[in-house]
């Protein structure tokens, strides 16, 4: 006897369990009032010998789950009653309707009247009528088995066109119809070779043809010259229903308006300097509702990713990301997390196998413009691996004009590109990081619209609305979870207050930081924050003047407050690139670079479109991400990387209007910041390692040869990963007293669950085991000398000989390290004592694009140093 074994049940107890045939026509009670699992249920004798059955589980509140089960080869019944008790028998053919309401082609099958098995495909928005038994198909099909018995392989009934084959194209004479595109009423076409079963034509249809795919309305006649041939079509209740059901083929989002002609001539409002690559304005449509889905690579199902997709997409189907990689949908994400991939808005597939046949499983390389020049010139015997393309984020500026236009602006090339955002509010100010974009609303300053973005090629996907408790004026990014803005003063006439806005929840938490200087100072401008130097720049107005103000953000100390007018007026946008702050003048479109705030030195670098009302750039771009002058020439990595682009504080040519008085009303701090207004990311003793357990703003270590030193306590430093993958290689010097260095993929998580490498007194301990007691979130406990000496991951010569692990590194990476002698800021001339490394892939980059170097120093007077080796 055949049985069904149920191992688990979830829902509201008790449960009723029903066993049905594959068509769900004949159902029989299997068990009632079930409260526990596992349990075994006999398949009803009426279904004995069936290869396929459906198991229906219904809980106490009516929720129902249907599961398909294949029972292997038929088992002959031991009784003479081999037919189900209902009247149909194996020799009887029923009329079966198979309906595909989804936007994709699906697979189906059934047993024909002669007993042979048929498998085929059914187009979107198509209904087939066939004669046979035991139909089945992909999830999403609507299959109904009529009680009508086929006679001579023909379905009875006045409304059905008899057909003896399962194909959607009967052999009866075809007809011709005239249709109007639902997205463009001026687009009419003639469709030939339509099966006569569609006669008479009327109303809305989903159509697939030789020249048109989408929704269209039948028209009585047309003089069109567009002639297409029928492939598939299906009648629809309405155009709205058609477009909703067939979301994969939406109306085109870019429809040129009559006001835009092929020859765009400069007008009096746009200076001829910028190269304006103007795209047609989008025609607003009702957007498809999107959700955040958890997906996995069809080719490597160990890699879990997150992607925004239409919320009616089904688990188990496959989509393609912007790199051409097939991804299988697992389910809607139950947690809030970062988007790792972007949908290509193209074809979906029922199974991964179908997707892979088209897309293949070749390695996915997000940035294919790698010029691999593995020249071994850094040291005599070190094998140099190709340097990854140093593109970590798209370091352009975003600027706005009016309340509806957002442009991507390249300061270097002076090129503007108009962007498209769904559900765009009336723009007041903007801010962005590498994968999110925020917009404040002019009409509702207590509302921030948040988008996920893919910078290149640019795609914006609506995510959520944030509702701060008070109006916010101006916006910039501090880090992934915090924005910076201003609010009105505590009393009438008081200066605006700089605030920090935590956006971990939809109702942000607002914390007052400090007030703008003087009285009556308002933010009639913008803000920008530099994470490496902890400097906040604010443009404001008061008393008829325009000001640029620099603060130490953490302490709130006002360091400089310079007057910009009359030379520079009306600055409403600030952005940054490579350590430089850029100011956008509203009335003229002039773009100024701040060279030295202590001497009020600015340089006019470009003139772009006028009327810039807001600007933004990724805070990662405030850091010079190309520390060597020629990154593609195999990094002749001398110990000091000789940067040529440092902001020289000498007053530059006559270029700018800067005769502003020195800092007004700021008696403190001026002597400190005169030489380096925005601390360049030099590769010597960076201000990275503080002794605080978790710094609010983490410093970033670049290649090549960046060093850092410290002592007791916890020190975190960030490394930005490459989208093409690579190897993070660290040299660590603990000296005599024991210290520990660990690499985290991303910021340190509770329990250290995202650690990927560690120091160890074991030569094989690079990838663990890890120390879970000391220097681990959230407790961040620091060890005593005895505890550090007793913990294997803390290394120091006082504990014995430290394994260098060069051989293990070479075996893992294929690269030979010939020396441990590199610049050592802790003990000059001393060799580094251990190698720590992590090899990562493009998929790792998509999950999180950063690595944290965490050093846990032992008790004082310990001292340590690390060196990043980029080979």
C-alpha cells in the first residue's frame, strides 16, 4: 500500500489533511483533527496506483497549503477494483482547460486520449482546450477538468472550438484583425493568421506577434501599413488587467515629448560649456509594486543575494541581473538589508535550467574593462597579480535644477546626464551613498523619499518613505545609517541647528548637534561631510552675506567661517571628489573648488547648467581612491606612494573671487588646520587607529603600502573592496606583548560572525578558529596580559616563535612573499611577523563592499603596527 509521510506541520492546530488526484477533481479525507507530526497517511484505495497526488493541509483558521508528490512507478492494486469510484475511468477523456494568466510562457502536460503523454508550452494570456486526463503544469497555471466527456477527441459545448490537438493553432481557416497599441494610440497594426477560434474579435487582448508584443484593443478597421503575423494571443477583461498580468512587457518608460527635438540648441539659460546628454522625459505610469527578494545564483547556489523585483514574482522562478547572471528567487526577504543586485527588467524563466541555457554560467565580471598587465616589477621575486580596476563607486556628483530634474554630473568632463526616478517628489535637497539616494520634499519637509540605486548604469528603485518628527532643511550623508541636516532655531530669529538623523527606522531619530554661528543664520545652501577628517561644511546666509563654515563634527567646534560674497553668491549645492570640496553657484552654474579655507582660496574649474538647487556625492568619493598616479602601470610601489594631487594650500592663479576676510568670530582652532584643509589619505601613520572600541567614522586604508600603528584597546580601519574580486593581504607586527588582528567582511557584527581571517600562533590558523571572547561585539572585552597569552589568536614574541605563514599564503594565493621587511611606524627597521589574508570574489563584493581591519591590543604598554601589502 502507498503512504504519505508528513514530517512537520506549521500553522494553527488542529489540521485536516486531504489527498487528491493531480487535477484536484477527486479528493478524499486522509486525516482530521491532527495536532502533531510526524504521521503516516494511507493513500486512498480510489487513488491506488497513481504516480502523482496532491496533499492539501488546512489549518484551524482556514489557511491551506497544497503540495505535489510524485509516488514513483505505479503499484498494481491487489484488488480487482482498479478504477476510482467516481464515474470517469482510465478509458474516458475529459475536456480540460489550461489557462496561463501570467506574463511568461509556462510548461504543461497531460495524458492524451490514446494513453500517450504530451508535454508542451503555453503562451502568456492564453487558454487551451484539450481532451485527455491527468493534466499538470508549472505553478501559476489554472487547470480545470470539465465533467464533459470528449467524444471523438472533441470537447462539446457551443462556446468551445473543437480541437483534436493540444496546439493553440487549430487547422481551421485563420482570420485577420485590426488593433490599437494600448500604450500608444497612434500605433495601429494589422494582425494576420489569427485562429478562427478568436472570432468574433472584440475588446482587449494580449498579443505576441512578429512585430508587436503587449496589450492592444481591437478596432473595426484601420488604414495602417503595419502588418504582423500571429504567434499567440489571449482575450483580456480590460487593458488594465492585461497590463497588470503581463508586467514584463510594460508601456515604454521613455516617450519623447514634442518639446525635445533631435537638435538641442543652447538657449540663453544654458551656457554652451556643459555637454548636456538630454534624455527624453518619461511618461508617468502607474508603477508596478516592488519588493525586496532573497535570491541565489543559479550557478552557485551557496551565494545568497538581495534584489528588488515586482512583488508578484514567484519563488522558484529565475531572473537575470544587470551583469547577465541567472538568479533563482527564494522568497520575499523577511529582513531589511542592502540590495546587492539589480534586475535587468527583462525575461524571466520558470526554472534556473532554462535561464542558464540562454545566459550560461560563465564567470560574471561586473567590470569587464580590466587591463591585466601582470608585470612583475615591484620587487625582484614577488609575483604580481593584476591590479583590480580602482572603481569602487561612481564618483560623480548629482545635481538638481528646479523641483523635477536630477542630473548625474561629471566634474572632470563637464558632462550632464538627466536621470529617471520613479515616484519622484518635489525636490528640495538630495543626498546619496554608493547604493542609496535620499530626497527631501519641498511640499512636505517632514518626508524623505529613499531609493535603492545602481550608479552605473543608473537605475533607481523606490524603497520607502521616512517621516522625521520635524521639518528638515538641507541634507547630506554621514554614514549608511545617519544623515545630517538642519532644523529651525529654538526661538524666532535664532540660527538654525545642525542635527544628526538616524534612519534605521521609518521614523528617524533626530539629535541636535550645534547651532550655526551668530544670530539669524539660516541654511540657504547645503551641507557636506568628510568622513576621513570628521569635517562638516555648511553654506548659509545671514545679514545679507553668504558663508562657508567648517566644523569639527564630533566636537562641534567652529573652525572657519568665511564670507563668499560678492565674489561667489548663492551656493545651494556642495559635493566632493578626491579630497576636494566643490561649490555650485546657483545663478551662473559656475563650479568652484575649495583649495584652502584658511586663506579663502577657491578655483573656478567648470561652468555647468545654471540654477543648481542641490548637489550630492558619495562620501566614499571624498577619499582619493587612486593613491598612485598610474594605477594601471603595475604599481611600482615604492614605500612612499608620492601623490601628485594633494591640495596645495598655496593661493592658485588669479582664478577666483576670494578676497574674503579671514575667519570671522572664530578665536579658536585656526592654527591647527592651515596646511591640510582636508587631510589627504597619505599612506603613513594615518589617523586611523584610535583607542575607542568602535569609532563612529572609520578611517580607510588604501593601497599600496598603507601602514598604521597603535597600542592597547580596539582599533578599526576600513578597506574598500574591488567589484572584480582580489586578495586582502596584511602584514602584522605585535612586537613582544601579545595583540590580535582580524579581518571582518563588512563592519563587525555581533559575535564576530562575519570574520574571515585572524592572527594565530598556529601556522594554519588564518581562517580560524576565531577568538570569541576578546575584542568582539557587542561586549568588546579587553584581555589582561595573562588572558592574551592564553588565547591562541593573540600573537607576540613573549609567547614564543610567531609563524610567518608565508608558505601558507603562497600555497593559497600563488604569490610568493620574499621579505617581511616593510616600513614599520611602531618599531622602525623591525620586520613584520605574520601574514593575514582573505581572497574574495565578485559575489563577495556584491554582498558587502568593505572589509574591516580590527586590531585588539593587549594591555599597556603594548604597541603594534600593520602594513597593507598590495601585490
